[in-house]
C-alpha cells in the first residue's frame, strides 16, 4: 500500500466522563488520506481496536447490480485473519444500511460506492456475546473515510457501544472483558443532525427502560465523537493554508 504523508491528518483525543454512570470512552484517534488508490481513506483506533477504511466511487457498476435512480452501496469487512464469516456479513449489513441512510445516493444514479474495512487489530471478545466494539469502530472509520472521499451526505454518523453488566450498570465503550461479562450489548449508529438512531445491533436480554437509557447515553457520547470529527478535519486543513 502506498502512503501519502503530505495529506495526513492525525488527531488524538481522550473523552472524559459524560455523567455519574460508567459512561467513559477510551482514548481514540484517526488518520485520513493515508492511501493513494482509494478515493477516500481513514484509520480509526478506538481502545485496542483499529480499523482501516477505503472508499471507492462513485464508479461504474455491474448491470446486475445497477439501480436506475440511485447509487449502489457495497460494504466489505476483511477480518484480521482468515476469511469473512457470518459475523462479518452481519456487520457489513449494519454498516451498509447506515451509509445508505447518510449518503445522498440519488445524486449518483447507476453507479456504485464501495467501502472496504480492514481489521488491523481487534480488541477481541472471545467468549462474549458479540464483538460490538468492533462494529462501532467500523462505523466511525467508515464515516471518516466517506468524509475524506468528499461524498455528499445529509449528515455524518458515528457508532457507540453500550454494555449492560449483570448488576444492571451501563458501560459505554466496553473492553473485551466487560463485553464478555455483560448480559447485554447494544451498538447504535447516531446521526449528527437530530441525534437519531440510524441503526441498532443488540444481543442479550434487557428491559425497555435499559434500552432507552442506553440510547440516551449513546446520543450524549455521540456529541463528543462528532466534535472529534470536526477537530480532525480542522487540524488537517489548517496545515494546508
């Protein structure tokens, strides 16, 4: 892979407590425009999970996949080792649905937008219900890659994961151990305009009240992630002046 150091925009930020609950997001960082072949690229590091994203398009699409009034979105997730499996396919669908809700696809009919997400490092959640942290990191990497590609979007989006412990405590951005010990995991894709939930992926048992609390906490956490997006772009383009 060819790296372009001249256009790199690196930004690191540590998020503090959002409230009195265990609503803490670990240190994270991102870097844009580090690949030469994709139209847009980004890395996103969240805790011990790292994702590399590349966006291709709008480009020509096969006739069999062509949609006459909008662009086709294809998402591919490559695991760190081995071939993609059922879990990767499920995450691909979550990311694709979120991207389709954000990109103004009608501006590019009969074309395709391909998003490739490569897992560089996976915090892992061996023995847990599901690695939801990986999904939220994929969402954040995807959004920053779409921004780097300059694709028209109605809003940005971010991913936030919440874990509910056996004692009922809600934890944002859970570690692999916290995921393994939780009784429920919930990942939400939040939009930057109305803070609406664009997509949700849940596993385990939880009450309606706990679901509402997790949504509220995720919406609050998203504010700082969107600020991180702005800070990253501002830092990158301030160096070009």
